[in-house]
C-alpha cells in the first residue's frame, strides 16, 4: 500500500506523518482542524468504494445526511447520482466516490442545517487529504461533479458549463471529466429537467471508456 507523506504543517496542527490506509485517513480527517469546518461537523466523511477502483468520482463536500451517516452521497444528490449510475449500466461498487472537502459546511436556520458553499481557502486546506486518498486508491481517471471538485482536481478555476463533457488533464497528467453536480440538476428549471438529465448522462457516459478499456485488457 502506498505511504502518503502529509504536507508540512505548523507543529500545533501536526497529525500522523503518513497515511497508509483509508482507516488512517478517516481518523486523521476527523481530527483535522486546519480550517474551521471540522469542529462543528458531526464527523469527517471520506470516500467509499473499492480500494483500487479505476474511476474516482469527486463531489463537493458532505451534506447534512452524509455528515450524519459518515458516508458520501447518501442524501438527495446521492440518490440522483445513483439513478444515473444505474441508467449508465454502472454499479456504485465499481466506483470510488468521495468529496473535495471532508467536512460539512452549514449555517443553522432554526434547527435546520443549511448547506454553505466552501470558501476557496477551505477547499485548499482540504486538498492534501484528497491527494492522500488518490494516492491510496490510484484511480485511472476522475469525474469531477461541479466547480469545487473540478477546481480541486485541475488546480485552477473551472467554468463547468463551458468545460463539461470532455476529458481534461490535471497538472499531473491525470484524466478528469468535468460535469454538473447532481444538486444543480435538483435545483434546475423544471421545464429543462429532461434535457438537463440527458445532457448529464451524456457527459457521464464518456467515463464508460474506463470500464471498457479494463474489460478489453482482461480479455487479452
Ligand atoms: N453533495 C456532495 O458533493 N457530496 C456528498 O457527499 C453529498 C452531497
């Protein structure tokens, strides 16, 4: 298993020097206070899926349901993503599904916890955890769901509507397919829903290549 060296941090923030398993990653992110999001969250939420999945799907941050369950994409956005996965003939067990940020950012309105978009400095603070996760899983390619995930992977601001639906390369030469976050479809104009759904499936379907290449290699 690859050993992942953590970024240098001030002594007060120092955590284990290496991350050698997803369990360690989970514990280290849970303890992380490198940005203000860790303290009010219930727990950190790291990714889930086979350790050597070929395709890593990256969302923004856990939502309310994910924060409580400790698992990614189990709320409404996750259910929409699951529908797309089923329609594409994929299975969630083939994918490693995670988020750019490991803690839920919210504001309280009465008793309700309302999602807040992460600040860029919070996404940056979390980036090394995503890199640790990538090093442990070693995917061949990525799907970035939404602008926060796309920026975190590509290391530059990304205009999702302009850059969606084709393979891009990150600075390390890794393949990244950018598309909408499922919550954009949930929020979208009801009159456009069917078209938006088909366009989203068309974007995602490009990543079927990753599974097809693997199946071809296995037949050889
Ligand atoms: N939205 C995300 O980006 N990730 C989740 O895990 C849930 C909702």
